[in-house]
C-alpha cells in the first residue's frame, strides 16, 4: 500500500479542513495517509526529532498545506531524507508553495500515477561555534542571516572563502542565501535573483558601510567562514527566518552545501519565469 504524509500549517482552520478532505480523497484510492499538524519551530529539539520520525521514509510524497514558512520548516525536519514534497498554498505569495487549492487535486492524480517532476534544490548546512563548541547545526533551504538589533552599532563580519580572505563587511548584517532563497530576504536587500536549481551561494551584505561591497555569487561547494568582530553587540544568527540564537564577539559561523538537496514537486503548467512575472507583478502597470 502506498503511503503519504500530509503536514498542515499549525493553528490554521482552513488547512485543518483541507487536510481532512485530502486525507479522505487519498484513502478512497487505497493510499495510507498520515495527517500531521506542523510543530512550532520554538518546540524543544527532542520534540522536533520525535515529530520528524513520524514522516515515514517510504512515503511516495509529503504534501504541505500552508505557506512558504510552513514548507521551510518541513524541509528542515526532513534533513537528509529524499522524499519529494508538494507545497499547497493556503494564502500568501508562495514561491515554494506554488500549487493553489483549486488545482491541487490534479497534482494528486499525478502523484498516484507517478508522473510528477521533481526539482532538486540545493540546501545549506549552517553551524555555529563558540570557543570551539558547536551550539547550533541547522539545514537551511532559503538563507542564513546574521544581523544586528535596530539600535545596535554596525557589526564587523570577517569572511573567508575556502580558507582565503574575502573581506570584512562593516554592515547591519550579512545574508548567505541559496538560489531558492534568492527571492526572499536576499531580494529585499538588493541581491540578485538566481535560477532556483542553480548550485550557488549568494553573499549579500545588509546596508554595508562601504558602497563598493556588493552581492557576490559563489559556487555551490564554497566553504564559508564568518567571524564576528570583537566589538559586536546585539547580533543574531537566523536560519530560514525560524531558528536562531544570539551571537557574541569572536563567534564563528560556518556555511557550506548540505549533504542532500531538497526534492520539490514542481508545476508542469508554469515555468519559473511565469512564476516570477506573476509573483513580482513584472510587466504590470
């Protein structure tokens, strides 16, 4: 019997109702369905691991009901698993959850017939060290962000690439993004849009003191070390906008390509450029 997991947005009535309807639809077609409510990213780590174990490794797919934030948290839970994921958009812009509620059943038919297409999206592995001790290790689909509090002074971030010095950014912060995350915070900060399946890493400073420091696109296998400056105060590290911690002077953040990509079931009707035009309102007056 085929197995499928549905993960719905936490505390959303529409997602709860749609989840029951989809579960019934699949069960009538002989599929064993697990319906789960997404866990809060503030939950204890043990709770997250226990939740992740409920997602069976032999699932034909995982269906996420929510927005991009819900899908990002599910991507983090899956870690090294290679289960394809379909995101169904419950309101919001939805670059990752690009399938609407109206058309989702057509995609479910494709899943049952195993005729869906899958995109491999590169992920990042972010680790944070203080005095040699690892305090955070997270898989990231969109971005790793280091930034300061609103009233804090400019932070110095010393960056090396593959052991070679790049520069010391004097800025409000630094975004390390995947191609998938290029249309998230990176875009708001003036960074480039990169085709989502490209294996690349984007460094974009946030309000850099020097106007000559701009975004730089690196190869996907780049090994990035970021050292927090000696005078840093009120600095935060955030992974995909959901998991984070406070940084101190001389802390070290290492970002590199994750071992496994994220497998996203893609629309067969809309290409990426159509999605960009629709989501960003290009060509509209």
